[in-house]
């Protein structure tokens, strides 16, 4: 069986939702009139940046750890991550009485490295490229640790997709669009499963940095791009699209829109100015693509996954200045 054959189904999302109910927050769906006016559409913001460790990644990590408990597989855990998945796995592992070791690129945001350690994980630094991350994880697995992949994994995809399952439960009228940031593709793939089961007429839109456009390029080529040299401020979206993830995205996602770094930063500012939302770049990319295609979204009901709030204010000092 190839990874593309080992795909989660909607019932796996439902199982995951029940499994992690007491391990993650059921985050609110919020609306801000000022943002609606600024972007010309009605936004329904799924506030995953309000999870305890500041990102949606807690869903997938919690589902993976809970699944290991069900299978009575003991032992410490390992992964590679640019930040949020590592912190999420550290938190989920610590809660389960385990330790997580996280291979992180040398250019990862310091705040995210600190979060992994704060939640009980151990950080192992590697060169800032995909092959080094994967090689570091392979070494840990060879030492006997259990791998919990950051995105290309059925349990991770199912866990992340529970965010969309909740969004559809929390909105009373159908959404015209759902806009989801995409890096490795775990969240977008999971949202695709939820959308096609619960709201098949909703258009599913991936939001990707122009400097890390491997998903858009893969869809255009009809085959998965296996390597990419990302160059984007959205550090959480620098991973290459996963095999399982691409299979689901190719089958179910309607389009992927791109935003350059300046548009992403402008969207961060807009979110803070209009709604006091402190979003990391990887979350703001969703608002950036909406802002960049006003005719595409004009007057529509648009769900948005706000994926994280783990922002290094040394990189964006204006956030603190605006809060004064």
C-alpha cells in the first residue's frame, strides 16, 4: 500500500473529533463588521489561533497521541517541524506522560523553539531544508522513538479536519467558500474531507505564499512537486506538500490562490487594526488571498481558518507599537 492509498475518510474525522474532545478547545467562529467591510464579503473566522498552544496543530497531534494510547503503543515520540506542530506534539505528549523530540530547522522562529521546550519537548537543530528535517527524524526513529509526522499522516489529517467539522456545525447557513492556508497540507486535506461531506457546494480554496507555491505548482502540473526551496515570511507554510495531502487536495480542492509576502504582512496589519487579531503570517495568508481577489469573493459568505497566533514581535515590532 502506498501513502496515497492510505487516506483518511470522513468517518475518521468524526472518530477523531470524539477522541480529542477533552484534549483541545472547541474554538469560536467570530465575525468582525470592520473586516467584512474592508474585504467586501461576510467572513466567518474559525479561531484556531485560540487553541492553548496558539495553533490548530494541537488537533492533529492530540489525535495521533490518543490513537497510540488506544493501540497501547508506549514510548517517546519524534517529529520534525518548523514550530507549531512541534509545540503541539510536545504539549500532547507531556499530557500523556511521554516526551517529544522535535527536529527543527536552524532558521525556525526562536519563539516557536522556546514553545517546544516550554511544553516539555526537546529541540534538535538541523539544516533548514526538507531533506535534513526528514533525515533527523529518521535517526530518532532508528533510536526507537515513535514518529508522529507533521502533516503527511492519516491521523494528523483527520485531527486537523475536525476544525472544519466544527466550523460547519457552528454556522447556520451554507458557506460559499472556505479559505484554508496550505503548507504541508494537513489542514487543507482534512478540511476537504469535512467540506465534501458536510457542505459539498462550498468552494474550497487553498491560500499559499507565492514564495512557497509548491501546492499550486503541483496542481498545475498534475503531479506532486517533491522538493521546493521556500522563500516566505510565512514560516509555518514552508513545508513541501505531503503525498496523502496532495491526493486529497487534488481530488477535492477547487483552487489555490497565492499571496506575496507584502500582501501577507499587510493582511496581518489589517487584522490587527480592524479586529485586534494578532495573527502569524501563516494565518494571515488566508486574509491576504481574499484581499487580493476582491471580485472573486465580493458579497460571498466566506469561512476562514485562522490557524495560528505564534508571532515573533522582534520580526514584527509594529504589532507591539500598535498595541500601545
